C-alpha cells in the first residue's frame, strides 16, 4: 500500500486496529537463545517455519497487523558481529516469512525498524553519518521487500527520531513512529515529550505510538492530558526492568485488558503488546473490542 492508502485505513477506523505481540521474548520462553547482536533475527534463517508459525498464532488470535522479525537486522548491528548472514537476505527473508503467514488475507505487515544501537542506551556511540546511513538503508530494504508501512519502534533519541521521520516523509514511505519514554515523560536523550511531538508532527506520520513502556509510565501519560489525534500503544508486559537476557510474562492477558479499557476514552487507533506478551493477550483484546463494537 502507498502512504495515502495506509492513512485511509487508519482514518476510517470504527475501532482500534490490533498489533501483534512479542516475538523475541516469546521465542525465549520457548527455549531459543538470543544472539548478543542479532537478537532473534538469526532464527529467520535457522528456523523460518517457527517464525512463520508465531506470525500465524497472532493472526489466528485476531491481530490486524503483524510485525516483521527484523528488530536488529539493521546495518549498525551487522558491523558489530561476524556472521554468515547477509543483511539484505535476512531482511528479504523476514518479509517473505511474514508475507507467507499473511497469505491472501487483509492483514497488514509492519516492517520493524529499531534504534541503531541498544534500545535502552542513554547515549548513541555511532557517528551522525552512520546513524543516517543505518536508518536509510534499513527502511529502504524493509519497504523494498514488501512491508506495508515502517514501524520505527522503541525510538528514544531526538536526532534519531528526526532522521527516520524526515526520511520516510520525504520519500513518501508510510510510517509509524513509536517512542520509548521515561517516567518523567521524556525521551532518553532528555527532551520533553511535548517538544518531541511538535517535531514529529511536522513530518506527518500515520500514527505516533508508545511502546515497551511499563503500565505505570503509561498511566502517567494518560493523566498528563497529552493531545495526539492519531496515536496508539503496545506496552511492556515483562516481569522485570529492561533486560534482554530473560524476559518472562509479568502482566496477564486479563490484567492487560484492564489497561486497554482505561485507554479507550483517549481514542487510540492501534493497540498491541510488547515484550513478555503472547497470543493470549492479542485474543483477549480482540474478543473485547469485537464484543464492545457489536453491543
């Protein structure tokens, strides 16, 4: 789809679209070890059918959007590791797996474009030029191989956020920007959320989302009287603070549903789950929203 078509999908919603849930932490819970640099993207080559099956689990649970297993397939990651995997091929394979899972359905494919370095890193270590090259190349690959839109997720540094927004805007690539914010409603580079939103809105994203934040931070956001016309969220459901090593589920589907209910007066257009979640979270959201619409 082009940018206009994707924007139309979200603008005509009668209820929020449902984004899928965790991929990496779910694979951890099923016995797979994460790679220090590539996270779980290396499994696209080693066990593509397992990745496809998880996509299908989320689809069967009722999601409207699946996310490619491309968190950390970006160029800056590949420069840190010695691997037999070709970056172009691993992105292409990720999209092919997602497309196979979707088949002829109307499920959308979000191309995951993560931060250039670790998601929770307070300061970026790579040069500004490398930061630009990293995102331009990864976004190009994701869109080239079939993502319906780019999900620039867990973004938390002002210059990096501006790079991805400006590039997608100028190249007419449909995109969502999803922010990681602190309890003080700032991003990790220190800017206030209001200033970040002003900058982002200049580049006309489809939606502004918040992801991988915990429920306490999310409730502070809701109480802050933020104003975003097109917004969404997918929260961290892990059992501990940010730690890639061993992420277990800490918020049950029933508990998460209560958070979803509290968000509805603010009219989110996308709802999903992040680390620690599983298809049961997706299903309970689907069942609730369908029942609410039909009642």
